[in-house]
C-alpha cells in the first residue's frame, strides 16, 4: 500500500524497500473546464542536482528534448501533449544504482508549455499528483496529491528523491514558480539564454 504524503513531508524510499533500485516516477493531472482555444500541454522534467542544488551541466536536465542523462540513470519515457486518459500522463524511470555520486537529489517538475502565450496557469489544473513506483513490480510506493494550491504559477517542482545516509528518500515539495520553464531552469543553474 502506497504512502500518501502532504506538502513538505519526507519519507524513506529504499530503507523500507530493501533491494529497490529501479523506480518509475509518474505524474498525472486533469484540466478544469477550459475553453482557451489552445491545447493544454504539461511537460515533466527531472533535474539531477549537486549538493549546491544546481546541475553540473545542461545534460543533467532530462525532459522531452533530452530524454536521458549521460549516465543513463534517469530516462524520460515520452511527451504526452494532451494529458487525456486515466493514469500517469508522463513518466520518468530512474536506476538508483546508476545515479552519479555527485548527484545528491533529483527534482521532478511539471511545466505548462507556452503558458504565457496561451494564457494558461496551474489554477486551471486539477487532480495533479506525483507517485513513485517499483519499476520491477509496478507497486505504487509513494503518492503525493498536489491539491488546488496554485493560481498564477506556470511551473511546479512537484517532488524530489534525495540521498540521505546511504539511502534514498522522497520529499513532497509542491513549490510553484512564475516564469515557466525558463525560471525553473535558471533556479537550477541552467542557462536558457
């Protein structure tokens, strides 16, 4: 049975699941009634962060245009441009054993594609969640439902896995950003020009 978290809660991932090395992080969402004439495309990304909360190189930003990090430890499983249907809208697979030693945390985000141009924000999104599953058994281990705490934000750091005392833990972050993907990338040390 999955552990259900609230914003800011931290929970152990590998200590309570001995032998866990392959996980899938799934993100899902629904749209509130929306009639803006444009598609509503949320994009999931992972940032492989060093101890200073910055990437060591732009290749440590895994998203629809860079589907895996150089070590092959974090793999984006594809871009869903509509969010339609049940279940996870986008997934990222992580091999915890391959995550480079200089990576202390992997942060997961959801960003609204072209939000400013389309006049879209997370106030128009409902039922957003992140969940962590054992990739070998498909068992859901952790789930964090974001709730309806957002209004004008166009990107959200949903959660993160991080190293702690030789184990991996999960943190339900739920922190919103205005300025979309550019603001998020700048926050994590990626120069978007």
